[in-house]
């Protein structure tokens, strides 16, 4: 059952990642917290491990084929993500579990409210 739930978390994250461009943070982290009773730190770390190459490549292929990928922007953003990811991951280890969870919730609410406003 554990493997099935893990597969379903990945299926939800991958499906929504391919559909609307999000998955790890907005879908898989909450599912990992609720289904696997993970701490916020464990859920975020596990989500990042799930998203390592080559997992994202299959979500990218349909966009690439349709001409919807800007490689120049993606390459520079990937470099920024590399540096920012290390910095953010380091900073997250300095926060308490509840503090990190609250920060995550505020980010989710902010993004949701902005999307509703537009």
C-alpha cells in the first residue's frame, strides 16, 4: 500500500505538472505530509528528490514538440534555480517545522489569491 500511495503522489504531481506546470511544491508536498505523515522538511526534501532528472523530461516533451520551450530562458533560469535551490534548502534547515509549514501555506495562499484576482 505504501508503494501504491507513493506512486499516486507521483502520478498527481506529474499529471498536474504536465497539465499546468506545477507539481512538486503545490501538489506533492501536501500529499506527502498528509498521506505519509512526513514533516514539512521531509516532504520538501522528498519532493525535490522526486523531481531530479530524468523525471521532468517526459513532461517537457509535448511542450518541446509544440514549440513552447524557450531554451535560452530555461538555461539561465536553471542556473538560477541551482544557486537559489541550494540557498533556499540551506535556509529551510534553519527554520522550525511549524515555521516552514506556515511559510509554505502563506506562499500557497498568496499565489492562489493572485491567480483568482487576475
